[in-house]
């Protein structure tokens, strides 16, 4: 692999990451900008995989790609209806119009027009992870400036929106209602900012000039307070404390960095106390009812599933009268339950396979602080996915792929390689994706 080849791939993947961060904040199905981002990701990933074909490829990425592809194809290929007759409720079986006769052929998915786009979205993100895994340690560090630049743009636009410099008339220029800077959902933006904190803390400790990362950490926390999401404020506080703890265990820390982060932590803690104290307590009853209704659907469809992307078509059938709320329920607000409902046993297996790989990798990365922090970022998103659907946002999905690429990278004996291309010795091994 030549440096020119690596530079091309690094730039394309970095540009795709940046584009997803600043333009992938929508949550509505079928947004044109999301389709363009997926095309960009697929092109960049394909170019990288072919260009760096001699580099080692992540076995996990390839396995997940094959599993998801097979799971999607199985759902959209027509099969004899009699094979699925006893495996799902009769109301979901296909009947010929104006008669009570079943169609001879049917698909497992109740909506192939939704399943195919859903599978393409997931495959594009997995292909991005595979492409990241083919980069060297130095080149994957070169993705960091693109990620940080995207993060800065997000926060600047958020501040400009709050200060009324950007008018509300620009809400729809991305094709979706961006009512919070560049994002449609305040919780998704909050969790993206929270998941970025460990990476920024790492840079603050291991860069020679640590003032900019410390400033970014403070900027992220300020944005979380401005957004006002109770969960985001609490998670941001916890993630910052855990990130400092992970690095403080082994690294030789600069006093100025510790002082700067501690001051930031104290000021943020006071702001969080004031901000949370002024909000009404959320009971969470709606999301509990969403989960219980989804579980009833899983009970009837756990073998085959109903088809990826079909949740809002199936959910009303299992909704009890006392559980009906005025907001339209388009997702289960629990990605695991939604995947199991739509994907059945195969979907549950894919989720368990990934979680097992994650835990096994964690057991092997105890000595590597960057990977421990990337695991913390992954964990933040996964935990939030049990009460929301952040991975349905392209910005969060692309960031999730990047965090996984760092976490599942090969351990190497070299010192950390920073975005600037310099290395520093803090008693810490670096990583080399593979």
C-alpha cells in the first residue's frame, strides 16, 4: 500500500464521515439526502476496499455484511405461502383481492418496498466499517480531523440557531425539519455529542497542544446544556468522568490538562444541576407501553419477523386502546426490540453475534486506553438505543462505524499516532486497524 493510495482512501472516507455528520441529522424515512449519503458511503467504501485489497480486512465486518445481506434476501424472495402459514398470524397472510383464497407465493416481509431500502442502509454502514478496517493506524488517525470538523460545524450551527443568526426558514433545506441546528431530533444530537466526549478527552491527554481538545470538550458540554435533554446532560456528565478515570489510571497526565478538565467538569456540573432542576420529570410511561406493545408483536412473529422497515405497519395491530397516544408511533424507541420484531430469530441472532464479538474484543483490549474509550462511545450509543432509535440517523450511524473501527482494530506495539501525524509516549500502545 503506497502513501498516495492511502491518502486517496483516507480523504474519501473522511469526506463521507464529514458529510454524514453535517447532513445526516434526519430521522424521516425516504429522505433524499440520506440516499445521497448512502451512495457516497458505498462509493467511498468500495473504492477503498478495491484500492487496498491487499490490506487485512475485518472478519467481523465481512461476517456482518454476509449475515445482513442473507437476512434481507430471505425476507424479499417469494416462497410458497403454505410454508409460512403456521408461522405467523392469519391476518398477515396474503389473500387474493375480493376472495378468501391465499396467494400461492408470498414474501416473509410484509413490505418489500421498505425492507430493501432498510437493508441497503445497514449494508452501507457496514461497508464503511469494513473500509475503515483496511486503513493503517496512521491513516485511521487521519480520519479524526474530518470527524472533529463535522462536530464543530454541528455545534456552530446549533449556536447560530439559538442566537437567531440562522432563521427558521432554513429548516427544510436538507429535506427534513431540522429544528435543532442540523438535527431533527434533540436526543439523537445529544447522544452524538456525548459519544464524542471520550475521543476528545483522549486527544486532550495525548496531544502536545491540548488546549483545543479541552475547549471542544467544554463546547460539547455547553451545547448539551443548551439543548436541555435531561438524558443528554446526565450521560454527558457520566461519560466525561469515566473518560478521565480510564486515562488517569495509566497515563502520565499534564497538570494543565487535568486542571482544565476539572474546571470544565465543575462548571458543567453546576449548569446541569440548574438545568435539570428547572425541568419537569419525564415518567417514561409512553416508551414503556411502546416496548410492551412491541413485545406482544414479537410473541406472534418471533420466528420469521415481519420485514425490516415494517414496524409502523404492524404496531397498530397490537396496540391496546389504553396505550394509544396522540403522537404517531413510527419506531419502538428500542432498536433491539424493533429488530427482533422485524427480523425475527435471524435478526435476534445478528444482534447477539455483534454483542458477543464486542464483549470478546473488550476482554482483549484491557491495556489499550483508546480502545477502551471507543468502547465507551459505542456503549453510550447502544444503551441509548434501548430507549430510542439513534442509529436510524445517518450521522450517528456513520460515527458508530468509526468508533467500531477503532475498537476492533489490531493492537500494535507502536506509540499512539495522532491526527497531526506525531507520536507521543504516554506508556500506551496504539492501534492498527485490521
